[in-house]
């Protein structure tokens, strides 16, 4: 048969080179890695960005927040767009938008230009990320094959943050901070080129966008995240902080009311009727909140206390990536036999233990004794959970609602991370300010004239006083992180229940792909 005949016989929207699921999964996973990685790749480059574009210290936080706010706030809309317009089409749109924004950000000459580009990156990521997960549900049949695909996807999602820290350190130290953005451009172009070759278009489900639901959910989550970020900077009594929380409550209540009455809701509330799926969302929210904080504060510790270079700081996080991948691999293999609950319980317990260990950090802590051990426990526990939560959240969802389900799962991870980091930063600020008062008195009594002159110029306490302040703030900030992990453990113990139908679906023996929840 000639090439032209093959093209004529191919169904509209079919991949030009069908039958290569390995390549299709690689393309999908590459997209997810690029999107997740971008949440952390700029962290290590922030001091260089501040010097180059003359950011104030307060405004510098928005280089991270501009991305997470738009990413977390628009994920639900991105998932719904894939259901209605076709997932491959929306996937490619998100990738190209993300790539363009990365290029613009790399060329930024003013702070507002970089912040606008970071926000646009978040929009592109919000379109592409939930669609990429939904493409797995439509590309791979439910059972062992889909479980393996989810295992790869979850490992990439969980390890992307640590990989971003390593990549950010390498690019910043070897090239320039702008390359933490430029690196996305060739990758994004390659993904956009390969997508129509190896991924088929999904069936389009005629409908209309739930504009009211999309606006209230996006603005509500953005207001909630902004409220916590504002509280970490200005305090809880700040009028704008309180106004943001008030707006978030009103908008999210309006969202719930709209969704309960909409004929085609952006988030079908019936998905929450399944206690396993609802529990998985809460666990994801809690663990992501702890994870974002762990990455952020350990980066501060290894660079500012242990005096690691950017690339050394990135390399310090490689073990947590290995631990995450190991945990994901074990859970993926044993999940059909044991079910999800043992992995949720064990994983959450290990995360809590790792975070509890990190509350003991002090200026005298070494990398091996104070950082590596807790990170390995934390990473392995997260790996056990990510595969399990991903499968539980989307298993049994109707095909036309897969985008909404995956969008909600991604939203809980991103919004949970943003909220958690803001809460931990608020605790960090309070503890470090209190410790700073004590250290300041000791500094004024014992510092040399040269040290006092340097402090007058920079306003920052030098070592060992500054190290004491930072370590006290970090160790205290991990206390609410432990509470978040314990909440996930309680949900796993009390809420999640495994049924025979769940086990059959995970083993690929279910007779029909009906809804998982009752």
C-alpha cells in the first residue's frame, strides 16, 4: 500500500505514525517535565535575576508567584478545554504558548516584562498539563499498560521540581540566568513537532464553556493564593490580605453554587461523591503543600548556611529525585496486588517523618546528617504516593470528563504547593524575626567593628548570627509542614476504602470502565 493510500485510510485526527505508544508517552512526559520543572528552575537563579533586572527583595517573590498563580488558577479551564476542543489540539496550543512565553522572558529587560512572561508561561502550562494527563487516559487502555504510563507520568511530576533545581544551578553557573527560560524553547518546538506524528486527536465532546465557573474558580484560587503570599510579606492584619481572603471565600462559594446548577460544569461535583477520589485530592493538596516548602527552604539552607554554589545546591537534590523514582516504581508494580491504601498510608507516614527530622536543622547541621537523610525519607514517601494518587483520582472517570478530573488533580497539587509555601513562609518570617531580635543583641555586644560596618551597609546579619536566624526560621517553618503530612496520613487511614472493583480495574480485569465511585 502506498503512502498516499495509507494517508487516505487514516481516520481524521489519527496520528501519522500510529502504534508507537512508547514515543507517545515520551512526548507527553516531556511536556509535563517542562511544565513542572519550570516551577523550580528559576529558584536558584533568583539572586542573579535580582541583580540583572534590579528587583527589590519583596518583588522578587513574584518571579515564582506569577507562574504558580496563573498555572494553578487556570488548570480547571485547561482540562475542560481539552474535553470540548480536542485534547491534542489544546495540548499543542499550550506547548506553543509556553514556548513563546519562555522566549519573551529570556529577553526581558525590565521587571514587568519578566513577570508578564512568567504569568503567560503559567497560562500555557495550565492548558498543556491537564491535557497531557488526560491524553494518557485516552491513549492507553485501563489496566497494567495505563498503570505503567501513569507511573512514568507521576515520577516525572514528582521529580520535576528537584530536576529543575539541578538544571537551574547548571544553567546559571555555566551560562546565564536567562537560559533557565531559553532552554524551554527548543524542547517546546520539538514536542509540538512530534505531537501530531505520534498522538491521535481525542474525540471532541460538543458543549460550551462554563465561563462563570471558570472565572469564579480561577479568581477564587488566585485570591486565596495571593492572600497567603501577601500575609507572608505584610502580615495577617494587612487590609489587602484580609480583602483577598474575603474575596476568595465569596468567589469559591459562588463557584460551588454555579457548578451545582450548571448543565455542563467545568468541574462535575459528582466526582467528589467517590470518597477514594475525594480523599486523594485532599492528600495531594496536603503533600504538595509540604513539598514546595521543603524544596524552597532547603535551597536556602544549603546555599546560605552550607555555602554551596548554585550547581552544588542543584546536585544536593539529586538523591531526592532518585528516592521519588524508586518509590514510584515500587508502587506502580505492587499497586494491583496490594491496592492503593497501603501506599498512601506508608508514603504519608514517611513524608511526615522526613519533615519532622528537618525541624531539627541547626547551623551546625551537615548535609549528610541534617539534609540527606530527611530528603530520602521524604522523597521515597512522595514517590509511593504520587502514582497511587494519580491512579485513584482518574480511575473510572468517564472519557468526556477525564480532562476535568485530571485538571482538578493538577490544580490541587499546584494550589496546594502555593498555599503551603505561603503558610510556611509566614511561619518562617515570624520565627526568624523573633530570633533576629535575640541575635541582634548578641551581635551588637560581640561583633567586630568591621562586621558592624558591613551590617550597616547590607542590613543583613553575618555568620554566625545570620545562620542562627535562618536555621531557626527554617526549622520552625517545617512544623506546619509536618502537620500537613499528618493530615494526609489521617485521610489515608480514615477516608480511603478499597473495593473489589477498584482492585480489578487496577489489575486490568474489570469488565467495564464504569465510574469508580458510588
